C-alpha cells in the first residue's frame, strides 16, 4: 500500500492515533480544493498536518465548477491585472508541472453570427489577443496552449456541428485550460498531501475551533477527540462562517446543465455564446468526459442558509437554454437536459452585482486565533495555499521549509513516484484521461471480478475504477464513488443504473 493511498482502514488508524495528545502543527478544516491545497503545501514543508472534512473530498463548491482552469482573461477585461496575471501563471503551472495529466487545452469557439456587431467582434478579438499576451507573460508555451486565431465557417461547423449556419461568418478560436474533472483534481491533491505525510480524514466534523485546539467528531461513530494544534486553518469555503461567526460571505450560485454530447453534434470545441445585452459575458457549451456537454453558467445572488447541495432554479435553466439557442441551428429544450448542478462561490461580502465582485481571496484571523481563508478561485488554489501557509508559519513561529508546490507533480503526473514510468498504449483513453500515469495501477491493483468490464452498458467507466476509488482514493460510500470519484451521478438515470454495482464495493 503506497503512502498516497486513502481508504477506510487508514482513516480508522489515523483517527485513533489523534488521541495521543501531541500537538500537531497545522489542522485544516475543509476538504475542497483550498483545504487540500493548504494541507499539501504545509506537509511538503515538513509540518505535521491533519485535514478534516465533514463530508467527503470535494463535497462542496469544488465539484460544481465549469471544470475550467481559467487564464484570467475576464479579470483583465475588468482591469484587475494582478489576478489575471496570477491566474495565467497558475494555469501554466498546472498544465506543465503539477497536473499535466488532468488539464488540457480546450478550444473555445465564438461564432461570428449576424447578431454580433462590429464593436462586439472587436472586443472579443482584442480580448483573445490580450489572452495570448497573458499566456506568453506566464511562460506557457504555445505548444501547450495554442494562439488564438480566426477560422472560416466550414472549420467552425466541424468543431461545433450544431452552430447556426445562416449568416455564419466564421469564428474566433482561442484556448484555455480544461480539467478532466474538478473533483479528481481535489482527490489528486489530497492523495499527494497524504503521500507527503498529511493525515486526511473525511466524515470528521470540527467544533469549537480555537487558535490552538479543535474538537473533532467522527461522523460514522459519533466519537469525539480534542486535538491541539499550533495553527488552525478554516478553509470551509461557503461554510467558513460556521467555523468563524465573524466572517461575512455573499455566495453567488453558478448553474450548469448536462446534455448528451450528441445533442450538440459531439463537438470538439466549447461553443462560446455572448449573453445578449451583457458586456464581456458568455455561456459555454463544453465537451466533457463520459460523452457529455456541460452548459453554463449563471451568476445569481444566493442569500440565506447554505445548503449542502445547492439546486438550480427553473429561471436559470431557461436563461441558459435561451442564450445558447441564439447560436444553434436547432433549438434545445428542457427535454434535452439529462442532468443539472449548481455551486456556490464563496465571495467576500461587498456591494454591487455578484458577477462584478472580486475573486480575490483574503486571509483573516478571528478573535480566538483561527486563521481563515475566504474567497478566491479554483485556478489559484496553489497560490492561495502558499499565501495561507506563509502567514501561518509567520504568525505562529512554525519551523518550516519554503514552499515547494510550484514544481511538485501531483499523483498521476508522470514525474510523481507512484506513477508508472510509461503508460501502456492499450489502456482505454478515458482511463488515462482520468488517472494519467497512474492508469496502469488502477487495473493492476484491482481485486474485484472482471476489472476491465464497464460498470454498465454505454458508461465509459470500468469496474476497476470503483475498486480503486475505495482502496486508494478514500471513497467510503456509493455516493462518494458515483458523485465525486466518477461523475456518473450527474445524470440521474445513469446513477440509478449503477448504484447497486457501486454499493458492492463499499
């Protein structure tokens, strides 16, 4: 069993060992991309780290994104050069060093239709040229992210077959980073943290957090333990206010619809459609794994109590369909929607429209001494983690090495020690896309019957992946397998078909 393996047996042993009374260096509350990033950063500096998550890895906002690693172009358009530059740099780090197996270049196609005036075209083209400049400034080679360009109508139709053809004057084509899956990135970060000595505990809730101690509850048994820590970091995302009552967030809801890729003609580029009447805002129909297209996204105020699983509204669904239909030959309807999901962005409370609120993060300290990180965006998780750990080290006088994550390959990246040096050519391409250089291990270490059989007809996931989710990726329930380690659960009908199979593995 490798040090990167997360499973029920390891969880039980590590949770029992927490009662030994010795203080740890850093206790992180929250198992999303921010919390796991902090745990990884701290562990690789030689600190003793424990991460606790009330539910499962990537249970919250971190699994509800657009699966994009943004280069920051939108922030450049609003004059926020700093966050735009950082986003481009962090995108490049992910694509070339940290997770080249999970992030690839996604073509973005903006069709030039009659309703798009000369000024709008000029704005989009200028933005794409600026994006090329950001890419170059960040040091990301054009072999990783190709330059933007204009293409003809015939090529545009090849990339996005259902685009409206009447009056189509070609398209602008640009590239951004795309994750095979956001929850898989969180799992890879968490396992890499464990590989470097971090204790990662799911189904463990935190209560009565102070700057030097937290009471933890095992959600499976109800048992509690008091843990002492030199630094306590609140990375609970939209739930951060439950840990530190002084925190004020203004969540905004981003909704996506899930379609069969066939409804869009099996596109190979993301159809990027300007929102009528809005400046520099678009909806995206993005080709995704498992033969799907995700259509998103909205930006709506979401006041009130924070639900465990946010729900899209009918108005958001209509908005997304109406907008994308302005660029399609045949209109899509609600009957074409196979699934839907919504996530809450943990925006720092401020005045104005949520679409215009800053995606900057902030690091605060409560009166009790709890260090909290709020705001931010997925692309910058590594930078945010470095900032938080730097501050915790300085504030608590911790003996730690400098940050190492800039050049650190995650589990599954070719240079990570648990990876297989050369991936066999005969492995399923979908398996390699999800696991990178670890793909051979998924099959080789399977203990289940018929490991290479699909979990169901027409679903591009094999039984060995369910096995691996439980033995190596910390999945404790069928929901963990279907909703986070794989994304079968995004389509309810598919979820129902394989629920009994997933239950066999837990």
